[in-house]
C-alpha cells in the first residue's frame, strides 16, 4: 500500500501555510499520488474548490480539518457525507473551543487522529505522564471506536525521539492503530523561509533566526516510507484510512433550502399552486407559448430541488410589497424567469422582452442561482428584520464569495516589519520583474540586514496571491441556511451581524442579495406624495409604459433638477474604473438618445448599450438596418435593427441551427466566453455529434463552430441587465414628466436625508 498525505494545510488556514491548492495537486500528480487530503485549521473553507480540482486531476479528495479542542489539536477526517455534516458542526463550535461533550455528540462519519505535538495526549507523554496519555487514548477509543488512530510525525526534533517510542508502546498495549503524517505547511523545503515570514506577520514578531528547519514540506511517498520504515503499519494505515473515505460530492453539492411554513404540504405542490393562481394577474390570455414556458421552468425548478427557495423569495417579496416597500422591476438573471414574473418577484415579462430562462438556471451544471432584490433605502432594514424574525438569526448567513489575496505591494509591505522595515516607497504592482534588482539598487536594507534581500524577495513572491482571510461585499449575498440534511461550516466573526459560510463561491448555494437603492427611495417618496395629492390609487408598477410625455422628456436629453433620471444606467456596474460602462456617460447617453429617439423600453435599453463602451457596433452602424432573410432570425433581431447586440439574441440564433437546444446554446456561449480548452473540446465533440445526427456535414459543422460561434465573446451584453435599468429610467422619467413638482420634492427629501 502506498502512503497518503492526511495532514495538509493550505492558504485557507489563513496565515499558516504558503501552499496553495493547485500546488498540492501538482505535487501529488508529479509524485504519482492518486489520493490527497486537505486539513486546514478549524476550517474547510477550501474543501469544495479542493474537491473539484482533485476530481479534474483524477485524484481522490479527502476532506479533513485540524480542530482546536479541550484535548488539544486533533485531526478529524470526513468518511462520508454525514461525516462532512459532523465536521461542519464541530467547526461551528470551534470559536469557543470544542468540548469533550461536543466530540461525543458530533462524531458520526468521522475518523479521528490524536494530533501530534499540539495534541493533549502527546503533551502528556512529553510531561512523562504516560498514565494520563493512556487515559486520553482510551477516551478517544471509546468515543470513536475503530475510527481513532494515534498520529505520528517525525520532523527530526528532540521531541520526536521522546514521543514516537511511547506512542508505539501505547498502540501495542491498548490495541489502537497508528498512522503517520507530515503536517505540511509549504510545498518545498526551501519554502520554509517564506513560511517563517508568514508566521512572523501573523504573530506580529520580528524575523531574526529561522523558526524551524524546513521539514514541514510535501514529502514523497518514498521519503515517508523510509522515514517510518521502523513502523510500516503507520504508513499502510494512511491508505486504509483513505479507502474508508468516500464522499458523494455530487449529492453533497445539491444544497436545498428548507421553507418551514408548508403546513405539511410539499413545497413543490405549493409552488405550482401559487404559479397557477398568479397566471391570470400577469396574462389575461394564456397562450400555448406561455403555458409551455411555465411548465418547462417549473419542471427544472422542481427537479433541481429549488421549490423551497422560490417559496422563500416569494414570501419575502409578498410581505415587503404589503408594507409599501418599493422594488426595482428586477435585477440579474432572475428577470429571465417567467415563474419569477408570475410570483411578482420581478416585473419584467421575459416572453415580451425575449429573455432566456437558461441564463438564470444553468441546466448543464450544478451552479447555484442568485436573486438580486433592489429595494428603497427605508425598506432595506425592514426586510432584514423580517428575515430575522421569520427564520431566526441562526438560520441566516452571508455567503463567502470574496477572499483577500496579496498582490505585490501588499505582500511586500506586509512582511517589511519582519525585515527591519526597508524603504518600499518606490514599489508598485508593476515591479514584479525588477523587484530583486530594485531592492538592491535602492539599498532598501540597512547594512546588517542586506543579507536578507534575497530572502525578502523570495518571501514576497511566495506570498503573492495567498488567501489572507475573508471579507464581505458592501451588500453581501445572503442565504437561508436552514438546509435539508445539510450543515454548513461558518466563520463566526463578531464584526458582522450574521455568520459567514466558510465555503467560497464554488459552492452550489441558492442565494439572494438585497441592495438598498437611491432610485427606489426617490420613487417611494414620489408615490406617497402622488397618492396624497393627486391619485390615491397611483402605483408605479401600473403606469402607462408608452407615455408620450415621458419619451419626449427622455429624448430631449433634459436631465436637470439636480438628479439624473439616467442614473440607473450609470449604476449598471459599480464605479470601479476598470469596469465602468460609460465614458463621460451622461453626455454620450443624451447624445445617443437624441439621435435614436427611443419610443419603447426596448429602444431605451438599446440606446444605453450603444452609448456604452461595450457596444460591438457604433450608432452609425446600428442605423444601417441589416436585412435578414431567415424569418425566425429576423424576428429575434427585430428590436435591434437586424444586428446581434445581446447575449440572449446570440443564444437564440444558435438555437436556430437544427437540433441544438436552448440549454445547449447557452452552454456553448458560456464556454466560448470562458475559452477554457477542456470545456471547448467537450462542447465541440457534442456539437459535432448533434450536427451529424441532424444531417449536417462535418465541414459545415466545423465552420459554424470555429468561425460563427467563436465570436460569441463579442456578445457579452445581457439584455437582462439593460432592460431592467431602462425600466427604472422610464419610471423616473414618468414621474418627472407628469409630476415635476413631486419629482423635485421627492428628490429634495432624498437629498436632505
């Protein structure tokens, strides 16, 4: 049997490892190892990413964690999905030190290693209290039975010479198996200096002498077998433990929220009932096209286990609307769903605007979905309170999508105190290639530290890109973490009002994002005034969508009175300069509006796209109408003057190729946009098979795939982004055109606030 590494720290141990997941996998591949574990400190934050990366590399992933307990640090390894749940529960208890009772109550599906020098059992051996060490071992054996192993390590320390014979003796006396590990914190022996520097940063100490000799690296199976040749069963047990671990990741990743207010009914049945009840409110005449779209979406939603999620969002939005909270017409992929439209989660008809459901729920992957709810600023805290009361704070969590990673400057400046604070005023993120030369040329180090220059540069380069922790976006995505048969590991951070799910964005969670929005706040103020002074039944959701006065105002480019009605377009993408949609946005947008004279929401959305720097064509090109012979394709492109401008149009155009389904069309576009070689090959093979089955010759299929489809990255502008923004612009414009005094008053009230 070959050796398997079971004690491996990655940078998800936050400041306790310089080893990245991809480094581990590459090292295992080179060593010919087919099994690999991850065991970060009180964390399985990187577990999903690790598992997916291992599976792609044909390596069996094992998920474990080093837990801080009242019995010292121990390693707990998940044998199966229940073991992952047990591990998550223990991690959630680790912020206040895991007790013996916690281990008794939460060990199902877990294999436990005693821990080495940081374990209490080993500490008792070092203190010559062998009797107490045996007592601890017997307690673990009673709790974990044959799932408990005595951990052995050999890093050439004096402590090893004292501890290892005693562990062997206890093993033989008590009949408890041993297992050897290497407690990896970096990949290569020469990386020890960078790791020491990272420890100095974490501990706030100065770096003068090496902290350890460099034995905590990724050793080959041959090295470990030689190191423990005196105890071969400890090596063999690494493989035996690995054989006992079989997690069904496909099943585990099917995260299903639980809506607890079904009164004993199936949530899928309730969802279908709600949709059928709401159809007439949206569609007085239900055509075959509408019915087929509804049935198709419900089928996917129910089969994927998303019924509870839709019930949760529907319940939230229904309550909020009754309280007078103003929502934007929609935001994100959810506007592409007719179910969301019927449930009044969104106010944009996906059939009328040609939106593609497959953009919302990817049917060829297990990717999760996000519903973005943009609400008025007064309603934002009300919604958070409602969620807290309805589901309980313990069942709400933020999703952990954003990790802090070191760039050149932050890495260098972070480790500078450990090297005597050299002068780094010249340093930028563009100085990678010249880093070492500049440090020496600028004499950054004092005379007695100059020998550290090479070490400094090496440490900087090793730390760049390491995960340093986690942070949340301004308005982070949330989830109802009341799951069916699942427990999620959490970061318990007192700086936030809710815990944060440890898993990063690789997790298939159904989440929602609630954003307070200034435009909705202005609309809410305006609605109240209009109802009081002019029309008691006024509802911004029921206004005339072809009002001549509104389009006259929009087409005039008049954006006076201190607040731009065009701000929803400016806010499409946050104001980070590299992602800013418009260059001198307001000026160019007004120019295009006056040229194009939009008379509908579709026209207004196109105008905004053409005014942005993302448009594949100019206004002049757009005005030259393209004649399309194919009637189906002409219908798809009618709203954009015969040109393909939106991703949705490109997806629908691909579907016109005989035999290509809409879900596959969406996956083709997504694959080409990502340009990932392995995905493209799989898509290419599938496309050729479909083409052949439908009578298309090979040369034609190749031409379509590599000339026509390969240009899909030009069409990355989603209609589902521009249509909702156009709708909000129109709503603001309607109020301003028809109730100018109200608009000004509402704006003044907002500005005063």
